[in-house]
C-alpha cells in the first residue's frame, strides 16, 4: 500500500499498486508525484519506484531537474492562489501607505512561491496580503474620516 502527496499538500491513501498504475494511465499521477512506499515514511518521486517504470510514459519517466514537486500531485495542476496585488496597490495609493506596503510585499511573494513549488507558502502569503489590504483600507477610512471631522470642527471654531 502506498500513500500519495497531492497537489493540495494532503496525503491520500493507502492506495494499492494497481490503483496507482490506473492513476498514472489516467494522468492523475506522474513521475514527479511524491509517494511513500510500503513500510516507508520517506516521500520519494514516483519515478524512483521500479515497479511503476513500465506504466509511465517514456518522456515522463525521469523527473525534470528543478521542477517543483508540489504541483505534481493528483491531477498535476497548479492551484489558483489569488495575489491581491492590484488591491494592495490601490489601498497603498488611496488609504494607508505603511500597511499598504506590507500588503504589496506579501502579494508579490505569491507567484514566486508558486513557481518554487511552495503552495502552502503561497497560500499563506495570499492570506497575509488580503489581511493587510483590509487593515490598510480600514485605517485609511478611519483616518480620512477623522481628518474631515477635524477640518469641519476647526472651521466651526473660526467663526
């Protein structure tokens, strides 16, 4: 029985060798899919298991050097993770500069972490970018309202 590490960083299994061969032929698993062999706790690429070499397409039998293994799980598709970059830029320009910059920094990290295969890190950066966008927006609204109120009261005392 084998365990599989999916693109969503979840463990699937136990899966029999026959089920795993079926997933390979369906394209749900490939040579870079990380699996644990029977009686093992170490994650290895599927291509390192000789018992599946005959099922793999010839071009995909060897792992691609430097390819991210996080995407090579079930389905092999890259997950969609929102960056919140344009929202970060808007709140920086219109609302609250210091907190907007923090949002931009985290938003800029999302795509680079995805490219490196760090799906969990990309999702974490996305959450932080969203959080800092909301903080910048909220503080920007409060500070702008306070400025308007102070301007109104200052003019009322001038008379």
